[in-house]
C-alpha cells in the first residue's frame, strides 16, 4: 500500500473545508460541526499513522514529488523530518480539540468551521512543503482564514487586530519572497526545490547570505514573534475568539521557529553564526520583556499572550545557540508551548464563555467555585512554568543546557525568565483562584463533560511528555543534530557534541 | 506615357493578406451588422434577410474567385446564423444584439485561434540554455500589421474581456435604462481598435487604432447620459485623450523626421544606428511614452483614470480597464522592447521612475478613496505599474509575464466590476465603501466572489493574481531590477490594505439599518454565468497555471 500520506494529511482538512463551504446548508449547525470534527479527527488518525511510520533517522522521509509549474521550476514536493513531524502532529491534535471547544459556536457557524479547516490544511502544508513556492503559498494562504477568524468572530477591537496581524505577517512574507526569487536566479538555481536552493544559498558570499538571511528572518521573526516584532501578537490574541487564539499560539507561531531550523540555519550558516549574537540578544530580551510585561497585565488572556512572547524567546535562544541539545530542546519546547499555552487559552476561553470577562481582578476563589477547572488550570500553569515532571521542563531545560555550552550569558539571563514565568503565572493563579469566592466567581458552573474531554488529552500529554520525553527526542534528535552540525561546519565553528536530552 | 507607366509601377501596391487581420474583420463585420440591425428597428428581419443575401453572394464570389472555400463557408454560416438569430429574437432587439456581439467575439477568438495554430512553433526562442518553440512572426499588408505572439495573445485577452462584458453588463444596462442600440456596436468597434493596436507594426497604424478604440470608448463612457458623473467622465476622457493623441502623433512625426519611416521595426533600427541629434531621439521617445502612458494610465498621465472609472457605466469601466490596458501595453512593448531595445539605456531608467511612481502613488491614493469604483480605478493605476515591471525587464520572459499579467488582470478586474455592477443594481447609485456594509452576510455568494477577485488583485497565493504577480516579479528579479521589485512589494503591501478593507466592510461590519429597505438583489443567469466563469478562471489559473504559462511563453515575440 503506497498511500501518499503527506498529501492525504493536507487533503483531508482541505476537502472537509470545501465540503462545509459548498454542500452543507448554513443553518444546519449539527451537520457543520460534526463534519468539522470528523475531518479533523480523521486527520489526527492519519497523523498517528504518520508518527508510527516515521523512522528515527536524519533527513526527509515519505517524500512526494510531482511537477506543478515546470516552466518556473516549481514542483509539488513534500517530506517530513524530525523537525516537522511533531509540529504536524501538534496541529492535527489541536484542531479537533479546538472544534470541540467551539461546539457551541452560534454566529456564522459555517464560515467559522470552514476557516478552521482551511487553516489546518495550510498549516500542515507549511510544515511539509519542500518547495519554496509551495511553502510560500501555504504561508500566505493561511492568513486569509486566520484573518477571518479574528476579524469576524473576534472581540470589540477585532478589525484593528486582524489587520495588524495580516499586514505584519505579509511584510515578512514579501521580504521572504524576494529572497526566494533572488536565490532562484543564482547560478545553480532555476528550481524552487528546497535542497537545491539550500546548496545554492550555501555557496553565496557572506554579504549575499546576510541580506537573504535577513529576508527570511523577517518572515520568521514576525511569526515567532521575536522582540521587537511582537506587537501584533497581544492584539491578535486578545481579540481573537478562543479557537483563533489557540491555533495561533499553539501552531501558527511555531512556523517561526520551524522556519529558523528549516531555512535559516541550513541555507545561511555563515550569516546565522555572524548574526546569532544579535538574535540571541533579541531572544533574551523577548524572554525577560515578555515576562515583565505579562506580570503587569490585568487581562488574563493578554497575560497568556505575553507569556507566549517569553516562551518563544526560549525557542529562539535554543535554535541560535547552535548547539544540538539546545536546538532539540527548541523543537520540543515548540510542541510543549503548543500544548500548554493552547490549554491555557482554552481554559481562559471556558471562563470567558461563562462570564464574558477576562479581568483578573474580577475573579476570586475560583478554585472553590469550579474545582475541576481550578485543578486543570493549576496543572497547565505548572506545565507552562516548566515544573520538572511536566512537559515544559523537558523543553526548557535542554535549551538552557545547550545554550550554556555555547553562549553562557544568554543561558544565564534566560534562566531568569523561568523564574519570572513562575512568578507571573502563579501570582495570577493566586489572585484568581484562591481566597473567598467573590466577584464574578460566584455561582459559576464547573466545566461540563465536553470541556473536560477537550482538556484530558492535553493534560495527559503534559504528564506523558514530562515523564517520558524519550520517544520524541529519539525522533527529533538525528535531524536536528545534522542541521546544527552542518550549520556549524558551514560557519567554520568547531563541532560540539550532543549532551543531555538523550 | 512611359513616365506615367513608371510612376504607376513605383507605387508598390501592397499584397493585402486579409487573413492577417481576420479577427479584426470579424469584429468589425459583426459591429456593422449589429449596428444595421439596431438602426433597422422594426424592419430588422427584412434588413437581416437582405444582409444575408448580400453576404452569401459575397461568400460565394470569394469561394469561387480565390478558392478559399473554408473561409467562404464560415462567412456564409455566420450570415445564416445571424438570419436565424434575428428570426428567433425578433422581438427582443437588445438580446439579439448581445448574442450577435458575443458571436462576434467568439468568431474573433476562433480566427485568432486559427492564426495561432498556423503560426505556433514556427520560430524558436532561447532563454539561457533552454530553447523552446514560439509563435512565428510575420508582417502583412505592407508591413502595417504584425502577426506574432504578442498580437495574438492580446487578441485573446481583448476578446475574452469583451465576451465577459456582455453578460455582466446586460442586466445593469437594462436596469439603468441605458441599454441603447449603439452599445454593442461600439463595444465591437472599440475591440476592433484594441486588437488592431496590439498588432500594429507601423506607428500610423498605432495612431489609427488608438483613435478607433478611443472614440468608441468616449461614447461608451458617456453612455449613462442622464448621469452627470458619466458626462463629466466622458468629457474629461475626451479632452485628455485628444491631448495625448496629439502628443503621440507629434512623437510619431518626430520619429518620422529622424528615421524617415513610421515602420516600428525600421524606426528602431534607424534610431540605433543613427548619429542624429540625441535630443531629437529622446524627444520622440518621450512623446511616445507620454502617448502610451496616457492609454495605460501610468503616473503622471493617470489623472483621468479615477474620474473615468468612477463615472463610466460599471461594465464599460470593467471592459476599459481590462482590454484597453492589454492592447496599449502590447503596442507599448512592441515599440519599446521590440524595437527600441538597443536604446534601453535611455528609456529604461525613465520607465523605471514612472513604474515606481505609478505603483506607489496608485496604491497610496487608492487607500483614501471612499468610492469603490474610484478605488478600483487607482488600483488599476497600481497594476499598470506592476505591468511596467515586465516591460523594464526588456527580456523575453518580461514580455511573456506582461502578457500573462494583462490577461489575468483582465479576467479578475472584469469579475470585480461585474460584482459591483450587480450590487449597484441594488442601491441604484454610486457604490461607496459604506454601502457594502454587511453585504457579505446578506448575499454571501456575490460577496464571496468579490472577495475572491479582490484577493486575486491583491495577489494572494492560490489565486491567478499571485501567478501574474509572481511572473512579473520573477522577470524583474531576473533582469536585476531588485529595487524595482522592492518598490512593487511595498506597493502590494499598501494595496493589500485597501483590498482587505473592502472585504472587512463586507463581512465584518453590521448592515446599516436602511439596508432593509433597499431593493433586493436580482441576479440574471447571464450575470451568474459570467461571474462563475471569471471566478473559475481565477481559481484554476491560480492553482494550475501551467497551460497558460506555456501559451504566454510561446507568445513572447520580442527578446529585447
């Protein structure tokens, strides 16, 4: 049986989106949401198959190639490796949960679920594409459903937030497109195949490398988002509906970190190593700044949004420390952040559904009012602050460990970020959940069965990954090791050995 | 006597290869027929019968004298079809005209297709290390008319635009009570001018065809004659158009003065070898740029565009935006890339500056517009700037990307104007941005299509607009015009803002209270079909552009 697994992964949500758009009447809410759930669940099942089939080796597997626009050297190339595997899995996992969490969606249901499925297809496509035009296609096309999600189903200030999100991402995308075109016309180019262009890029002189690196970097740094390109994120998160926030935080931001590992490092090793100090500085600023700003937030959703800036600063540090341990940690941190922050946004959404308020000050004693909710929230917060035994730890610790060996200053400064994270998250938890039942907490119903069902897989993964991360590292490490060692070799840096994380 | 005989011999009677301009003849012929039938009024059946007899006789004569039996047969068939259609639709003259006009465009498309088949693969082009067949080139009728890829491809574009305009405009014209008899013949005559312009191999021919198309368009612009905006637009268009024609003519005269010929290829050759005063050459080229700049709406010659686009009846605006631009750019490319390539060090920097100004100014001014048609007018200016990217590349790829861009732009913008004319039927007035509030909820299908066309104009991947933009960017990067591409990217970003804003207003804003009382939206079969075709083209070309890219590549006749 030779099923093109990767194409199937993109096709299932895409076809489901088309079916929802064209064939299901807008009034039939049950059919719309059931179809959406079915499509995402099917994708998840296929992804489980993919993870099981994945061989823990470096390089791309299950490749698919077909000609698409031969006149321009554009082809349809897909492949999966240790970097993309778990990001795809994360996408496939989050989507059905998001749909289940939005089960009661009442306004313009059809467009809502169609947008979510279109988003899933393009997100999976971004992680699997091995042709730069195909990658760009998915990269840009996902803006449309996300824009709709924020702009149509978002909060009061949604139009501003949606536009800001759109334009920011677009700027980065265009700069990347120019860089891609420039690469294409270098000697040896003439195709948009990832591998060919990587070879071409490595052969360029250092000025060209630095310029092109910047073009790609712009696209990814805005996605991450890296300080100071992060200002769109709090707006987008605050205004987006829960589903949008979850997808944005859990998956879409990961395109940045993914892009660094897939494109920046392999293509421009020289520029990477030369510009790494600047980027690491920005990463460290992001970690600390995100944490400090999170601390003063009054809106719990904004707090979580800024915590994303901080957590993803770790990813940047892990990648640009150019140490295999740190980079593997960065990949795992991306997955963990998806799980933990996704869960936080879901929980905040559940609360918002009940009270329509996200002000921390308006809550008190939630633990007593909603014990199940409080318990789940606590586990998620602990996971987010990287408590050993939960998933956050197994990502952040290797990042610091790896970074310490190559750029100790960054590791030391970033370590403060871990402490700050504990501070702002636990402090917020304390204010909202402890104390007497007051304010809006009075008379709230605890989570219902559907909401608990949504949370169970996430909490299970927090524990599972926290206690036994080995299966993930086994699949991530070979690829990441190769990427980092090639990048170091390309930048004439001495090789470093893989340390912890094994 | 002998002197007289010699003089007669010196007049070189050109071999008139009617086949070379067969699409124009078809368009023009149908234009005349439609005009006659419209003039005939109640006696249209009789007139049609008379015409049929005359044309059948002519066809028989043609078949007998020249042996062109196939052509004669086609002409005869067209005459019989006209007769039959007149009988069927004898009580609905506008429907009859619309169908005959569509038949004219289809006939012209078929003739162009036949020419394409005839010439395809007749020449070979080499780009880099790669060789591929292209459409052959020939000149006919005393070197007045060129038959080559650029001409044929542009004919396709113009005819497709015309074909789409008919169903999109029919109901609009009916409901505005401007569905008068001259509408269809004028459409055909302007299309004749456009296709002729695209195939002009001589500057005189360029001038004549620009006049043919312009005069028809002036009238079409004023077609909503009770509407002051329409009158104003037509007057402005006419005055500025006349002015630009004069400048173009002046440029042609100076060119003739230097080169001693008005033939485009010969003039280019003469310019290149000449040590005539440099200033004169530059003057000639400058005046020509101004002339073409006006027709293609390049900054600073764009002033008429927003007013005319806003004032003209919406389907006419769509046709004008799509087809005029295609034709004028084809001639522009033929002259500058095809003939003045040797002098590119003089004109490319100038066009470079114009391109940057056009792209940025068009986009920036579009942002502040409140009227949707006016906004699309400024966006058309920005798009002209992107097309210039293909021109300044001065390469075969550049020309092919230019042709591709114009075709895709034609279909997309016609679709956008088509939806607008549908929506305008509801408000029965000019469409301001605010009038679109909540349209997405009430009419999801047309609003969704409008969104699709706007996204394509913006160049979102997965739509045809992206392919077009990618093609011109690609050719510009290849030609080393990185800065120009950077300006184009900046302009695209600004453009995204106003395209997206329309979508926002349609889908994210609440409907104003008074919308409850607005007339319901009535879509006709023709309108739906036209829009569906345009939308399908936008999506299909966006996803599988291979075939169209091939055609555009074969059509690139000039290597620069």
